[in-house]
C-alpha cells in the first residue's frame, strides 16, 4: 500500500497472506506528536516492537499455541509520516487506516497514545472501549494542548466515537483529581490496580468485557499499565502496576473478544535492554494467537452444525 512504508523487519516475520484476507493486520503510526508529559521516544516504538517479535525461533503464544500455517498475520508497515505536523499526521492516519472487518483483528502499533483517538475517528461508528492505562487520560488540556495524549479519552467521549457507558479504564492508579471527577460525572467505570489485586485479573477482565461488550469493542493498551520495574521503556512509568504475567493473561482473554486494538507508548531508547519491547511483542502475539484460536473454534463449530 502506497500510504505505508514497508516494515523492516516485519512483525513476527510477516505471516503470508493477502491483507484483506488475513486473520490479523498489523500497522504502525510512528509519532509522538501528542506526547510531552514525560520521556519522548514513542515514535520509535513500532520498530522496537517489530524487532523484538522476531527473536523467538517459532511464532507461538505464551500458552504454547503454535500459529498455524493458515493463520496469516500481515504487517502493512508504518503510515508514511516523516516529520509532518500534527494536522498532517491526523490526515494521513485517516487516509491510511485499514477498515475493521469481521473476523480480522486490526492491531495498530504506536506511537504515543494520542493516535488512538485518530484511529477510532477513522474507523467510524460508535465503540465500546477497554482503555488499559495507568492514567485515564481525561484532563481537559495539558499545558494548553487539548489534543495531548493526556486528553484522549475525554476527546473520544466528547466526539461520540466511544460510548461512556461502554467504556472502562483498566489498571488505573495515577489519576488527577480532575480526572476522578470527570469519570464519575460521565459514569465511566474504572478498575484500579488495587481492585485487580483484590479481585484477580480474570474477574477484572471479565468485568471490563461485560461493560464494553454490547457491540464493537476496541482495546487500547498503554504499556505504562504494567509495573514500572517490568517496563522501564515507557514515557510515564508508574509503580504499582499489573504484572507481565497478568498482562499476558489479559491478552489471551481479550484476543477472541475484541474487534480492533492498539499498543502504544513504547519508548525503546529509555530501555536499551529491550525488556519493554519484548514484553509488548509477547503481549501482541498472545492477543493475535487467541484471536486465531477463537476464529478457528468458531469455524469448526459452524462446520459441525451443517
């Protein structure tokens, strides 16, 4: 596709298949034009995650599911952005975003979290949203900037692109007072890390899906949801987050249940050991693998019913 730069390397070796017949599409938005509340570097996140996805000998999930030969994962590459300004970034995302199709999981690699808004605007319709983030990102403006990655959820609700009654913030632990008030006023549910510790990750994920799951569901993953010691390469690391093991369990759970997803805020230069990118790559493999498994199970069930 002319709007994309060919990925070097491609995610997980780029499973063969035609893009719009794939089980999953990967595409990247290498920008940090909406960042600035912490360390920069998210624009190099897509490349870091792709490189990390190629270190394993075989393409498999944490539970040992081997990606079948027919399970195609096509990497479209990164949206061509160069050093364009924010308005042009938004325009190019709108022009390049692949449509969300039944049975195909669209996965976007960020980039800072501000791009989630533009991806959902390009997708159209009204969505349920599972917003996996240490921060609810619903202040009105950050240092005068209403399009900052600290304002994403607020702008999405205001635009009507996401339904606040079908939105849940999962893994929250560092909200501003303004955000706590806004969440309550708009009746957006938040599941904190303390609640996850008490209930367990399974109960928390099931509750999130119960809230979001009456229609199309988008899963947005900010890597700072994880415990800061596990993912040093994020823009705004926060102590007290979920463990990597809990994150992998969540990916396996959500993979067969959501329609589209993104993973954002990997700042590779802040983590020269590559731990953050490797964790992110493993999370995406588990998410996509669970999607393929669920799709295969549904297909087998349909054949038996005939």
